[in-house]
């Protein structure tokens, strides 16, 4: 039994990791003979199940796709928003991050032409607008054939909203998600808008740990409960030897741990999405319009 492993390498919840760390437990061997810690070490340290590439391919074919029902954009998003994958929308203010997140909180409810899924919208920056959500639902019902037979109130009921004000509340929310999902088998998408805001108030030395824990747990829950994860991120200006440069916030730590990064931009009410990183397809970009702009 690999007792020399670090506890951080085990599939523990954030609260379990924090509790053990505060008690001075760092290695599996530290808690092996400790009766006060109720953990099944044999279960936690067992080797992961082995699958063939063909089995993975068959599982991938059965994964449900999430569509925006926005022309051009779905070609770019196909194979991106999938269960267990963490996708980032990054861009400047006005680039459409929140607007697209609101659209997807509605469109992700459609599974095989039926309104059979729910979404979870975690807001950290107080940008969530119920009136704007209703406008988007109205546009979908008027301009998208997939929604014309569904009631506006039923669509609203399928968006589960959570308001977060701090990194502590975000960590507690992820613990809550694990329990919430046990009674919800039809959640297709979890959105956090934005991942940047609660991390702004953390010590620089803590950010890397928080980012790793948050994304790792979201990916684990996504695989376990079959939902995709969407995070929005801000842009920031850095000054280097060659002058100033606008880059995504959270820098390399975040880039290397997420699966997909999509850069959003807007000019003269023309929106563009560009894949900068993707685990399932090559970089590409497209122009698209929101339903408000369609005649």
C-alpha cells in the first residue's frame, strides 16, 4: 500500500484536505494508524481503473453535446463543452463573456430536442441579471425552433442560481455541489462567472493552491456527474521588457490546468470567438451574433 503518498494526491474534498492539513497530516502514512480520522485509505489509494483507447472512444461518442444555437458558434464549440472538461471564456469587458454564459445557461437545457436538462449559474461579480435572462429566453422562443414549444417559466426554473462573494464561499459552494448533484442527474452545465473576482482578494502565495483545488474538483465532479464546466476570466495588463501587454488573468497556472481556452472579442457589435487551447480540436475562430442582433 503506497503510504508514502501525499494526502493532496488523493481524491479528497477541499474541506477534507483543509481539515487534515490543519491537524498536521500531510502524508498517507500520517493517518494510517490514526483512529480519529475516518477515511478508507485502502479505497482512496487503490489503482485507478484501466480502459482501452477504444473504450474511451466509445464513451466519447455517447457524450451529450451542448449547443448555443447561434450560427457559426456551434461549429466552433462542437466537442468543446463536454462532461468533465473545464472551458474558459476570456476577454475584455464588452467581449460577450457574461452574455454568452447566460445564453448557454438556457441552450444547454436542450438535450435531443427536449427541455430535459438543468444548469447551474454561479455568479461572483454581481453581473447576473434576471431581466436579461428573460429577454434571452424570449429571443430563443421567438427565433429558435427548439424552444418555441417550451414555457418561459419552465426554462427559468431550470437555471439554478448561486451568488458567491468570496473565495471561502466559492470553496463551500463546491462542497455543496457534490451533495446537490447526488439528487440531480440532469445537470448539463455548471458556469462560474467569473473565476477571477474571488481570487483577487487572496494572497499571491495562496492563489496557485486555490486555482488547482477549484479546477481539479470541478473536473472531478464533472466526470462523476456528467456535466461540463464553463469559467469566465478577465484580461489584465502586464509590463515587461518589451512594453505593456494585455493577457488573461491568472496567467500560466490557470492556462495549464484548464482543458480549453476561448478568446472572445467584439468590435462594432460583431462578436468573435477564437480557440487558443483545446484538448479536442485545432485552434480556429469564427464570427457570430447574439439573438438580439438577428433580424
